[in-house]
C-alpha cells in the first residue's frame, strides 16, 4: 500500500493551493497533483483538523446564507425574482442567498422552484389547467 506524505496541517495545504492559484473545487480536482503533498479530497483528509469549507480553504471569507428556507424565499420575493434562470442571474444581489438553494434548503423545507418564488400551484397537472 502506498504511503502518502500530505501536508500535516490544513493551513499548509490551504497555503499551497492558494500559491498554485487554485480558486474552486473543480479546479482543485484538476490541479492538486501539481503538488504531491496536496490530497485529492482535503475535506476528508482535514475533516477533523479544522476543515470549514472550500471558501476558507481558498483564503476567502466563509459565506453566510439565510438560516431558514422562509428567509431565503422572502428575500427572493423581495428582489422580484420569478424563475430559476432569473435567480441564477440575480441571486448575488443579496449576498445571503445561496447559488444552489435547492441543495442548501433541501432538508430545511425546500418544496420546489414555484414555492421558492412564492407561486402557488393552481393545477396539479397540465391537463387540469387546459380543462379549466
């Protein structure tokens, strides 16, 4: 079994990734082998050594999102965002809105995009809507 000589601390690994100019998890996945001491999955390797997310690993301030699903819904509605495409274009207008709300709020009340935009389901099926 091969023995790996990874950086002992999270900070050392973080500093090395930053020095390589790596800015995202996908870029890290592609480029971490440029430094043989960088592990393929730092979130696993440093889980018990202070791992606090990719933003912090890349030297950025950790993002803080709305704690509740309803707060995110209210903020989205206040911006007048009406569909997923518009959300992707405009969510950064509120720094507390996550880029992927359906993942962030999956276990916190997510009930689909229509509900997220404050739209009520008027008909259960297209056929029922057509019939009306």
